[in-house]
C-alpha cells in the first residue's frame, strides 16, 4: 500500500479530500485533512475539525487504538465540535490511511512504541501548535492511551488534561501466560521473525458478525463501523505482528514502573469498561492506585470500545469528559484529584 489513501470505487462510498464517508457516517462539517511526513519519511493521515459550538474550549487530540481509523470517530469528533473543541485526529503509522510498515500492508506492525511517541511529538510541533487553539487536551482509546502515557513526560508543558478510555495497560491473561507471550515474542523478534503474525489474524475484508463481538453492545454503531471497511477495505488491518506484541508488552512494563508513574504530572481521567475482555481492567485498576495525578472511573457493563458503545454507556463517558475537562458546565470532577480515587458509574 502506498502513502496515500486509495480512493477505491466511488459507488462504494464518497471521498472528501483524503477522508471517506457513507450515508450513515458523514464527515463532520468544518473538517480538513492532509498527510504529514515524519522524520523517517513515513506519512500520517490527519483530520482537523473546527469547533462548531461556543464558547471555544481549545483543542482535543483524539488518539484511537490499534486497527482503527479516523472515519470510525466521525461521531465523536462531531460531539467534540459541538462542545466548542477543535479536534485533531490522525491514523497511527501502519494503519488506516497512513503509511504501512511492511510489505504485507494488512499486518499490524511497529518496531517500537517510541515510534508512536515520536510521531505524536512531531504532529504536535508541526500541526497542533501552529494551527490549533489552546489549551490542549487528549482523549485517547486503548493503545492510544498507552502511547499517551509513554508520551506524558514530553507532553507535560503542552497538554492540560488527558482522558484515557480503556487504555492498554495489560492483557486479560494470567501472569504465567503473559510471561510466556513476552518470552516467545521477544525471542522470535530477536531471531528475525518479528514481522510474522503473532496469531492467525489475517484481514477479513467482510468483517466479523456482530454476534459474539468483544467491542460493543450497540449493533447500529458496530454495523456502521463495519460498513467503513466494506466500502474502503484498504483502511483495515489484520492481526498484530510478533514485534508489535513484544513492543506493546515492553511499553506496558515501562508505564507500570513506579518511577515512571511518579513522573507523570498531567491530571488524567482513566475510564475503564466494566465488561472489557480486550484489555485488562484489573491492570488498569492497579495502575490507577499508584497514579497520584489520576482518577479512575469504571462504567459497569460497558465493553471495550466505550465511544462506540450503546448510548447508555457512551453518554456516561461523555458526561465524565464534560465534568473533567475545564470549561464544561459539570463541576463534579474538576476538583483536585485524589490518589487512587475510583468511582463506579
């Protein structure tokens, strides 16, 4: 796959600049998009959506997870615009409409999570700071939450607050299984097999059925997201490579280090999904108990993709965001954050 998005067949969806829309997933009004070249020549596809509501509240960097793309977050971008936020969303290297990392474009690969951190830093320097209104906030999901924590020392003087949704801070496996996965993936990477699929995760262009999915209980949003990839399959991704899994586990170990946690000074709201079976909610809770600048909220019954969940769960997350981010009308969570505070919603 090349560095630009393949427009595909027009009959399967409409394209505006580098973004795609369907009848059920419209590009938010006031959105522009482009490609930003990184230091190593890779290109990231980005979208900037201007605030639609007043008063103006600043800019939110919306950082999605593995195997996601900008189009999946049009609804959330429009929600943020209506709240008075300019929103910046981009596809991580190796997925969506950004440059892919290996010959088989559908393999989810990265050499190290620090590459994601470097990309975020450059995007902040080259796009956000020059073109977007302060103050700056982060709203991040899953692997995007892990990258946000890794980048927190670099973001300390730039970002006012972060909201991390079901961050990737552990896998729902036993400690023995995690040790085995860590050893095997690290060993395979060292002997040159890091670009192989870690599991049998080849890309399925038609998507998987709603029944039994681990991501959301909302059939309409699930089918809307599946339609994006049916119409534009080049935006999709298969399973992670051995090296990606190894890099993710190293990054998780790093952010769990007590010294690293102590160095994170950005006030952070962590929102866990009570019915999450993709990432480990207990690992998120353990992290939160040691994070003096963090507060944990658990939304009981929600699956992993809370921003793609049914309204009952999704609106709880948005209400928590409104309460935590300064400038909202809800003051409940804007007071000083107490260490290891946990709230059940």
